[in-house]
C-alpha cells in the first residue's frame, strides 16, 4: 500500500488562508472525474434536488443494483473466487482453506449482486442470521 494510512490535518489560520487551499484540494480530488469544479458542483446540486434528503451514496448504491452493467463492479462470486485463489497461493493450511470456502460459499450464494451493491448493514444482517 504505498501511501501511509495516517491522515495529517493541516491547520489554517483564517478563511482567506483556507479558501485557496480548499479550492486547490477540491480540484485535485476532482481531476479526471469531471470537468471544472463548477460542473461538479452543478451536478451535486442537481442530484441533491432530485433526491431530497436521501444521501447520494444511497442513490448510487440503488443505481448500481438496478443497472449493474452501468457500474464497473465485479460480482461477489468473482471476488470470493479470487480471494480463495490468493489464500491458496499464500500457502494457507488446508483447514483454513476449507473453512474459508465453506463460509464464503454461503455468502456467495446469498449475495448474487455486484460488490458495489452490498452495504455494511446487509453484511451485519447476514451475520446475525
């Protein structure tokens, strides 16, 4: 993982100092995703108006479930298969591999959706039975 997982918070004295820093950071985050920042803001405002109080992350997950071909997210089964191959390649014990295949096989059978369609609450509910 090349980057450090430690976040560094920059302390800025006042709004005039913070504004250019925030604008630069926003441009960095948006680079390659959309055009200029005003386009991103316009899209955000339009999406918020269309969905009201429903968070955009919920809307995005719903869209991914309804139109999986429009979202690049592998199916759960593919991710689990790749994980099990990686575990075998890493030299895990036979018992570990059997246990992982059994547990993840049940998960794969119950979640026939793209990975992007799974929420934390779905997994918690599945674990709780």
